[in-house]
């Protein structure tokens, strides 16, 4: 069950991005969110998740229901973060002590960034629910029209 290289890379990049957002910890996602973000069909999504799990890229555990799963990205992501921290550290050393930022401000910025990402995620989920409701309302209207014709 081998995926195309482009699809494989797309899913690895997606899971790496989400893992970075959750600071390398386990996270729960709806399959529909993954499908929307990657643009993959549901069959491709299932094959990709299974292939990545077999390759040792991610761990997959059951989520709160059948539409969710808990994932853990297993490949090292910290290299980019360490490299950027190293650059910031050398810039702080070169800039002198008058240029350094207090730790509270950088922690606050991380909290704001994390909250912003969570709000965006919730907005996407709400939009997804709105779309599902609209589809159900359309289907209900079709059924009501059929009943009136009889």
C-alpha cells in the first residue's frame, strides 16, 4: 500500500505542522479536518494514515468517536526550533543586554499564538458543522418536496 511521493510528503508536512502547533505532544483531530487541510479523498486519507503509521512516522490511537483519532508525530521536529533558538541566542548576545526581551513577554507571545491557532481550528470546525447542517437542511427540503408531490 504505497502512496504517491507527493501525497506522502503532503501528509508528513501536515502532521509535522500540527505536531509543532501542539509542541510535539499527542493531539486529537477529526478525520474530516485532515481531509480538508490536505485536500485528499477519504480513501486516500485512510491509506495515508495507515501507511504513515506503518512507516513509523505517526502513532494512531482511537479518538472520542469513530470520526476522531489521537495522533503522535514520531519524527524529530525540534531541529528547526533549536536552530531558530540558536540564532536568537546569538543575536541576543551580539545585540548586548539592552536589547533582550523579558522571558514573560516571549512566553506571552507563545500563549497568544497558541490561542490564535486554537481559535482558527475552532472556526474551521464550526464552519464544517454549518456546512453539514446546510446539507441536511437541503436534503430535508428535498424529502419534504417529494412527500408533497405524493
